[in-house]
């Protein structure tokens, strides 16, 4: 079956206004609308870097027990978590999997590995 949602664990986690930490989440594959519609947003038109904030707020469907994921939540992420989500987005939308393609340095055989969650120690 075709997978459209992928679980992730943020390296640091989002701290909400009540001080609760949210690390585990779900991101869905993006659609053309997810990438096109934010271009009409005035925040993106005045600052193209804001596109990533809007885009991630559309495709992150769950983060901990938050009721809603919106641009304000994405803005409140630590930089390491924001970068992690951008990379995760590119990975799942680039090849349809969260796995990384690697090559063994000894035998040169290629294979895929699931990265270890960054936020769990």
C-alpha cells in the first residue's frame, strides 16, 4: 500500500505556552496545492523564506497532543527542529520514504536505513 503519512521525532521538541514538550509527530506527503497556495500569502510575498513555515504548517498533521498545527506553532520551533522538519519534508516528498539511501564503505553495496529518532536519549 502507498504510504502517505510518516512519523517523526523532533530532536528537541516544541514547548507550548503551558510548558509542555511535544516531540512525536506525523507529516503527510505534500500536494501541489500545498506548494502553490502559500505563494499567495502576503507573508510569503513579503518574505520568501516564510514559505517553509506555511508549507510545514500544512503538512505536519500531528505534533504531540496539540489540537492544531498552524504557522505560529512552526514559528515557535527551535531552529534544529525546523531544519529537521525541512529535511524530513524533502526526504519523504523526494523519494516517498523516510529512509536514507546509503552505501557501505567496505563492500560498496547500496541499501536504505531508517534514521534513529533525534529526540530520544
